[in-house]
């Protein structure tokens, strides 16, 4: 039987910081360069995935609106995460 895990995911400089919590109270953590890498590695075991941010994820590539928002924000551009 596959153990179900609840994941919390947040963007960070290195990519995506992930903490997984099992129903039994155990936990694990990792950093993935791309959200898609996390999803491929974890989606079969995920009971819930709670992501701190994206409005939506692209089917492929990067969203032009994310790059445009970064250009407008200049010094605060790091607060917009590229969701590829």
C-alpha cells in the first residue's frame, strides 16, 4: 500500500522547498529545481499538495506574464516565481 503524504511546497532561490507529512506524523523535506520534478517524484503518494503561490501552472514552458511582472517590479522581481 502506498503511504499518503500531505505536502507543503514553497518557492525558494534553489527552486521548490517541499515538506511532506505522513498520517503517522513522520516528515521529510527536499528541494527540487523544478515543480515538475517534485510532481513526478511525489504525486502518486500525495493526499494533498498545498502550494504557496501560483495562480496557475503552465502545461509547458514558462508563462510570459511572469516575466512581464518581474520586469515591472525591478528590485522586487524575486517575489515573482517562474512556474516552469
